[in-house]
């Protein structure tokens, strides 16, 4: 049985979060937490919070915490917040502020 935690509408681009999610996929949860602690990326804090939430859900169901691993680390694109920047000669250029949905699932190793 997998325990899933999500952070929806995170105000960071999905490309940036995928770099961090790819690092922890398949690792043991305690290793993943240690790796995220020393990763110098803004997305690492967001992924760390979601991972700890999934681990807490597993702990409530009395799973063996030493056997947990990251079964799924997925980052999906969220809605795009569209803004405009004023440019020269009365023009405007669009700015796309991207959001993402971070999904982390943990499971017990057999």
C-alpha cells in the first residue's frame, strides 16, 4: 500500500522541481531526507515537506518506517498565471508565471 502526499499549485516551474524529484526517486526515505537537506535548490524545501507529509501518513497507518522508500516522485504542470510587462513604445510582453503540482508516494519494501 502506497501513501501519497501532494503539494498543488506550488509557485515554481515544473522543470525546476523535476531536477530535485529525479534525485530522490527510488531512494530510501531516510536517505532522501538527508539528500534534500543538503541540496541547494529552492525546490528541495518544497519536495522535502511533501516527502515528510507522506512519511507521516505512513507512520499513522503504523508502517515500518525503516523499510519506506520513495515509490513515486512526480511533478505535473499546474495552471499558468499570466502577467504583462510594459515595454518601449507602448508595447507589452507577456510573462508566464508557472505553477506545478508535486506528488510524492512512499511504500514499504518487501
